[in-house]
C-alpha cells in the first residue's frame, strides 16, 4: 500500500514540476529512472553490465577520485612550505633539518588527507590509495589479484593526474620530490622506506582489515600512522611510503633520481614484511592473548568466545 501511494505521489510531482524522477529504493529493488519513456544510460549500465565487471568499474572510479584527492591535498599542503618563494624566506634555504616545523606541517597535511579520503571512500574501494597497500591486500587475499592490479593501475594514473594539477595550479617549485637526505645512503634509504611502509600497512591490517569495535574509526589510526612515519622519515628519504606518490611527481617534472628505484622496492619490501607478521600472529591465534578486548563478534566470528573458554 505504501509503495502504491509513494508511486502515485511521485507521478503527480513529476507532472507538476516536469522533472525526472530519481531511482528510489522500495526495500527490494531499484526502479529504473525514465524520462519520456527512455531509460537513462546509467540504468542501462546497471541492467546490462555483469555485476562483477560493474563492481570493478565502480571500485576503480572510487579509487581514482580518492587517490586523486589524497595526492592533490597532500602535495598541495606540502607546497605551502616547500615552494620556491617560501624556501627563500626560510632559514638555511628551507632545509628540513634547520626548520623542523616544516616536517610537522607536511606530516599533518598528508596525515589529514589520508584520514579524510580513506574515511570517505573505504566503503566503496577500500580507500587504499597506495600500490604498496594494494600489494599487501592481495598477499593476504583480502582482494583478488585482478582487483589489486586494477587498483594499482588506477592509483598510478590518479597520482599522475593529481601531480599534474598541482604543477599547473600551485606556485613555482611546489612539487616536492622524494629525495635522500645529505647524510642518508641509498641502502639506508631503502630500509627506512621498508620499515616506515611496514608501519603503515600494519596499521591498515590491524585497524581496518581485522574487524573490531574501533573499525569505524580505522582511518584516524591509519592517518596517524602516516603522520608519525613522515615525522620520522621526511628528513632522510622524503618519507614516500607510496610508489605512486614518488613516481607521479617524477613523471610530471620529467626527472628521475638515479636511486628512484628505492621508492618502489622499499615500500614493496615493507608491505611484504607487514604481511609476514600479520599472517604469523593470525596463525598463532593472536585473539587468545586478550580475548576480552572485543565483547562482540569480530572477524574471527564466534570462535572468539570458544577460545576464551579454554584460556
């Protein structure tokens, strides 16, 4: 009865205002949106494209927008204190070691960008924004190799687009490349990137992949992990942690450092290190150590109550 009243009301409203009727949910399915007897393209897409293909496309679209905004806001925030004009006014020509407040500002910009965009997009694509995180999610089989490959390709394209937008819109010298510090060797930089990336990936695993009471605020913890790692690594490696971020800036500027490869290998090694630890503690049934930490069903399901009885 309610559906009939709703449909009648919507038809009268359409005649009065001569406006298209949006799809509405009746509890079972979505009605097609029509205009003068023609089905909208979006509805044809929903009806004709297989669910699996459609989901991949939607996830790629979400990941593109999320990654673009994440990189754009991060690079843009970074540019406030790192453009050519700003550096001329700073002590020692803008050297990070001479002005640690720049590191704080940069870390806040990237950390907040992660929080906002991961929170906004994690319900659709997972809000990964980072090929290293995508590799880790594939390694633990949280996403399929096909979905992971599509996510990585999307992240690369979106990052380049965001870097190009920053290059055209922001002051000269705004695009900050990830570079080794004067006292950091290539090997040191490689392992710094590895450990910092492992920190971020572990935060993703334990706060988002593992379901618990605080899962809904996982983006905050992940953003804080990014903040902390940039605070530590910015002066030594530029704290990339994300191959797409480093690669995109180099593509737009048309210049690659001879050691650019560490910003690929380091994060990849870090993601696999985090995967190894995560799989180990799951194999050891980590939830038995502190079984009362969650009082309702988690990702391990009802087993958490079963193992509690034998601890």
